C-alpha cells in the first residue's frame, strides 16, 4: 500500500476475511534491492540473538528458494548473532518477487485468513448467543455475503445481535452484511414463516433443544459437531460480550413489530439499535 501511513491503512484490514497476515516493508525491483530492504528491516525489527524465519513466494520464473536465500543472508549479515528459527521465530519476514518487482516485509500481525467476500449469500439465523454468532463469522470467512436474521424475544437479545452486527461490520466488507429483525407470535413461527417465504436454506448454530423445529429441514448446522471448546475459542476471538440464548427458542415470544432491517455500513451498537427502531 502506498501512502504516508501504510500501517494505519493496513490495520483496517487486520480482521478482513481473506487476509492471512499484515506486514510492514519496502518495495524492490532487483535482487540487490531485496537485500538492501531486508537489511533495513532487520536493523529496525531484529534484536541481538533473535530467531527469524523467511516465507517467500516467487513468480515470473523467480524461484522462491532464491529470494529466500537472499533475504536470509541479508538478515544474518545485518543482525549479528541472529539465527534462522522456522519453528518459533521472533520475527517473520515475508518476501515476494516476480523477476521485475517485489516486496520484503516484517509480519506485524496475523489476519483471520479465509476467503475474500464473493457473490454468494448465506442466511444465518442468529440468537445473539455463542453458537449462532460463530456460525455467522465462519460464513464470512468462507467468502459468503451474510444476512443475519433474528426473531427478537427480549431487549437483551436485540442488543446482543446488534453487537454482533457491529463487530462483523468492522471485520468484513460492511456492504456484504445485513441484519433483519423479525416479529411474530413466537420465535419459531417468525423464523418458520421467514424461511417458508424466502424458500432459502439457512445456517444456524443449533442446539439439541431446537431439534424438533418444524422448519429444521431448511436449516443447515455446519458446525453442529464442532467441539464446544472450539466454539468458545472462536467466540472469544470476536471480542463481544457473551449472551446466554435459551436452548429452546420455540417457547419464546417474538417481538410484535414488523420486520426491520439494518445493512450496508459500519456502525456501532447504538447506531444499529437506532436504525432498527
């Protein structure tokens, strides 16, 4: 990224699906440039005796092993006492070269990985609880445009899904994210009516208590067999406050308001709630 503050701009992509890592570095147009840039970065980021690794990518007829060797030699020459430590490096260099231009950088953070957002849409039923929140985030990581659908049964549940939308809107392309809040006689009827009218299948983080829902054949539970500790780890990574959604929504009364929608932009929790009311 070119500009006066590339790290500030790169930080915006730190959670973006499809981004595996973020590095700060320099461009190069020759092997000599790669070596010089690697020495500059080693001087800035390497401590005496530190271990490092070099991940390289070559194209246009440039062997990855060649550019990896160039950068490794430059770092060892500049940072005296440093050592190659591929298993547990303190500093990881990223380098790519295609024969005419390239970059070498130091990784400053990891990204979520996954797939960049595509055109296919996924409808995700969300309660605001751990399981459905994780399923929605995993759908974004798989490259889906995500429609969050919630049949609200309390002010707390509505606030929980607003927190989820807000967090996801900053992690992904907000234009690919929407939140629909349904009303109806009960949560089960509201969701059943929605799925029946849309004729779409939906993703959900279902628990055993939901197994008798009449619309279950239209609901996909891709992470149903995922270990509970894995759900919790993924949820904690989202950085949102936990909310204990009831295991059996069928007995919960849905809100009486007509369906409302919020979509297409980054927003904090209060903005989402105000947009839904």
